[in-house]
C-alpha cells in the first residue's frame, strides 16, 4: 500500500512537472496576462504593434497641426486605427524608414506593417499580405524646369541623368528596369527624392502615383512625366508570417472599413491634410 502511494505521488509529480514545462513552451517565455485573451496572437496580448514609414503622403506622413506639433496622419494611419478598434485591441505605431518596416516584419518583431506596401511576390517569403485596400499606380516624376528632357518612359533611360528611388521599394526595381543606364540614387526616405528633385540634385524619380500628386500640392514645381507599368497593382498590409488569426481579423476589418464608407473618407481627409503643413522626416531626433 505504501509502495502504491509512493508510486502515485511520483506519477502526480511527473505530471505536474510536465504541465509546468508545457506552460513555459506555450508562452514562449513571455509574460502572460490572464486577463487578456490573445485572440489575434499579437506580440503583446491585447496590443497591435505596427511599423510604418511616415514619408509617404497621402498614405502616412507627419501633419503639423495648428499648435505646431507634428502628428501621424494619412489614410494608412486612419485605417490602422479603425482596424485596432474593430479588433478591440490597443494600437502601438512605430515609425521607421521603409526598409525597416520590411525588416521588422521579416524578423517577426512587429505584428503588422502598414506603409503603402505593394504585395510583391518577392516579399511573400518574409510576410503575409492582407487583401488589397487601395488601388494606385506608379509614376516617373521630374520638375517643371526639366519637363522637356522627358517625353516618355524611354527618355528616363539616359546615362546623363540621375534618378532617385527609395531603398527597399518596388520603385527601386522599376528604376533598375526602366532607367538601367541612368545614375540610380538610393534614398532612405521618399521625401528625400522630392527634396533632391526640387533642389536640382536629381533629374527624375520613381514614386507611387498618388504620392506624386500629394507632394505636388506642397511643391508645385513637381511634374509627373508618365505612369510606369507594374504588374502588382494596389497596396496591402504586411502581416507577420503565419499569424492566420490576425490575417483573418485584419481582412475582416478592411472589408468593413471599405463597406461602411469610412475608407473613402480617410482618403479624402488624407489628401486634404497632405496639402496643408507637413513635416518631412522622422521625428526620432526631435
Ligand atoms: N509601394 C512601394 C513598395 O511597397 C513603396 C512603399 C513605400 N512606402 C513608404 N511609406 N515610404 O515597395
């Protein structure tokens, strides 16, 4: 009888140890907050951690309010707020350069990236894509003073010109494809392209069509030469690879946002705000 009891006790101890072990594995070493059920398997339960690159009006940028303070604006920002509300989670937005958004998603250190991302098949190994929430094309741009140099896209392929594109973007691929003979300049921020065009350092640049239109409001000297063909139309949200619950939730929220008319309002508001006072960098140094 004593032996049986000892055996039972041993079994119970082994079982409870195993349960402890399992618990640790489940939580992957993270603090567990039993109050919040982690429905969407976010990095931090109850919080959506999102990377963005606010150099891209009307998608995301810093608008300067009447109080002189810069605040995140743009239809991507409005959309991600809507999504967080819809999923009933808190929102933490982390601004960084665009190549950083791709990197953080690939590393799995954020839940989402929203930055006018094109769902390029080359990125499919490092992130999942939401449904398309916005349709927009690509543009080759210059300044009015140089408009005569560019009659069509073929004229953008010239060894005597310098052409800018943002690091890590599909526009960089387009520059390599359509301006292979030109001096291609890699810039970390899309706003650097605009600034260097305006100051005369660059002759041309590749950006999303609506970005070109938005910055024209602040820089009327910008000139759109032509549309640039690119097969993957539209923009999607980057979702950390393999988080199916979050992907499904995000897609449901996007559909609701488009369906109830909020998204068209966000686009209209962003275009209006982008034509006002905007700040063109990242605020980390400030
Ligand atoms: N759509 C392009 C891409 O996915 C450019 C996006 C750049 N976004 C930004 N916020 N600067 O490569």
